[in-house]
């Protein structure tokens, strides 16, 4: 699967999120100390799609539309975290539910499968464990991206620091 095709899929299924005010705010809110919620979100979405397509090659199919929509929305509820949550524990437990609320605004017809991707992405730090393939894929991609965020940061953040 080419990177061009990944970008096309993100645009095809994720347009309502990418064009939203929520996402513009997400690009400005720091996340995992060295990146933004928006950049983290895009990396989780791209990694989830790469994983989904790799699994497809060995006969394990998953719903790429649900994956894009769920991954793009999974952390949007975390926006304004300092004002919203008392501490990290509360943020960890509550932001998946708040992200579901945002996702339902952006995708009023969102199905249960997509909702569960968002609702269960924090496991095992919080919430119920992922059950569907799509939930497992996005949750795994989120952990992978989070570790990379913390360890390496991003080009965007380094550029900001250089200003
Ligand atoms: Fe999260
Ligand atoms: Fe995340």
C-alpha cells in the first residue's frame, strides 16, 4: 500500500474531521509533550491503515472507513484537557467518552463499530478492552504512536522550538 493511497483514504473517509474546527484546534494543542493532538491523530490513522492493509495481505480483512473515522476522532475529546479534567487519571478515563461525543457531531450516522474504536482505545490504561479487529488495530497504532511521540517528538515541534 503506497503512502499516496494512505493519504487518499484519509481524505476520502476523514474529510468532515479534517475540515472541522475541532481538528484545527487539535493541531495547536500539545500532546505527549513533543507533538500536537492533530499530528498524533494523523500518525495513528496512517499507522492503523498500514496495519489494516498488511493484515489484508494475509487474509485478515478490516473496515478501513471505520478505522479512519475512529482513529481521526479518538482523541478529539481531549481538547482543552487542562480546563476539563482534574488530573491525568480523570483525563485517561474520560477523554474517550468525550471523543465519542465530538465524533457524533462530525459523523451523525456513525455506527457502533466506529464508536467502539474511540471508546476502547485507551485499554489497558482505562476502559474496556478492544474486541473488534478495527478496535485492536487502532488501539495498537495509538500505543505505537504514543511511544514514538514521547521518545522522538515531531518535526513540527522541533521547528516550533527553533523559531
Ligand atoms: Fe487517547
Ligand atoms: Fe491517541
